[in-house]
């Protein structure tokens, strides 16, 4: 089963996303901050990272920079699921591409079904079996 690292600081949303994805047979490791995310990824390499950019102690960009600095995590797909609309996020598409961002989703416009469809398209087909 594919392993998803969920970086979501909001308790309610973290529970909702992790429960929904577990019901779809994903293994979900939910963490609330960047430091926990790096620790968890080091413990068990994720097949995909699903993350919010607005974090308390560190910014999502700081996490992305640190995460991508490790060779073994450079090919892990990352989906940003944020309460910031893409148009208001002050980073160019080029920089997001350099961080290996596969999708940028705006929470208010993304249903759980939309999210699961995007994840299913991103993870390799062999992992879906």
C-alpha cells in the first residue's frame, strides 16, 4: 500500500484527510509541523507528500527546501493542498517546479473525491494494486 506523508497543522482537517485516505487503503502518516515531517520521512520514506504551506514554526517553503536536500527524497511527488490560492502565493511556477511540486490545490475548491483522484493519478499504477 502506498505511504502518504500528510503535513497538515489543522486538527480537524488532518483527521478528515487521514481517515478518508486510510479508507482508500493508503497508509497515512499525519504530522502537524515541518520538524515532525522530516523525522517521519526519515523513519519511513513516503511515496507521496501531501502538505499545507502555512505552518506555525517553519514555512512550507523551508520544509520543501530541507526535504528536497536529501537525495533519497528528491523523486517523491509532492501535492500542496493549501488555504492560499495559487494566484496569491508569491512564488513562481519555476520555483515550484524546482521543488518538484506535482500539484497545487486550493482547499476550498478541492473535494475529497478530487483529492483522491489526483493522488491516484500521481502515484505509480503499480502501487495502486
